[in-house]
């Protein structure tokens, strides 16, 4: 099996790419564990690479190689045990992103579903494709939303209930609508546009103290932070 995610760093900007074996980038216990380890490695590198030892960490941009950004759990094929492992593993993923000592930007270069949408929203800023489909889809499948997921959704948007509502009109889970509803921060017409906008957002950030930024993030997202910090 190929690596689920890869990353590079240049001039303090870390670029994390979901690769995987297909265009869905499904989350399993194994891929979530790899993602957690990768985020931890980036966070530790950012903490170590401070001037004059290296370029100060400026931003983390998370994107995918092709296809969907992340379709979350494959509910059709995954076993109950695999579904639970992925949901439980997201605790550590969210914790790493909330503790990241730099701006975090998700470039959702394709659609995102279930825990894949949760992964996107765990970033500071989210840029989506205008025609992409972004839907939680857990409730309608009879999947209980874990407390750490619920806490994150409530703090990220006051329209959290629309992300999984069965009565949603089909077009209302498109990126353009999520931007209107202020669920996401930016929208572009295609993959290249999403990447360009994410780079622009990262470049415009004028923070110079990543640890202070992480501390403020944890304060503003206190319920989310407490939910993932207490679920060791």
C-alpha cells in the first residue's frame, strides 16, 4: 500500500497532500493513524525550525492529489470495527490541527463527505470548489455523530445541522452554497483555483508567533479542544 499522505516544506509553508490508493482518499483506522503521525511530525518540525535555525512556520496547506478531497469513511464496505476506528482516530487528528503552531488552510480540491468534511473544517480556513459536494451524511446513514465531531461542527458554523440534514436540496451541499452560508471561507471554480486561493490566504497571514496563534485557536475553539484533549 502506498503512503496515504506526503508533505513538503518551503520557506515556512508546509504542504500536506492526501495521496492514497484511489481518488476517494477514504479514512480508515490505518490512514487516520498515518495522518496523525504526519501532522505530529509537521508540528514538531515547525516547533524546532525557528529562526535562526530555520524559516519560521507560516502555514500548513492541506490538499489532495486527485479526485475527492476526502470521502471520509467508506460506509458501504467498511466493517463496524473499521468505522469506529476511523471515528475514534479523528480525535488525535483534530487535536493535532488545533495545536498546530501556524495558520492551517484546507484546500478542498474536490468533494468531502462524512469525516472527510470534518477533516476540512478542522482547519482555520477552508477553500472549496464551487461545484464540489460537501456533505456530512452521517445522520441519514444511522451513524451516531461522536462528541468531538459535534463540538467541532457547532463551533465552526451555526449551520452545522444543514451539513447532515436529510431534507437538504441536492444543490445546497455544493461549495458555492457553503460559502454563502459562511460554512467555508473561500471558493474557486476548479482545483487549480482552489490551490491558488489557499496559497493566497496562507501568504496573506501576517502572524509571526505560531505558538500564540495556536493558543488563541484553542481558546476560541475551547469546546472542541476540551473534547479532543479529554478523549485520550
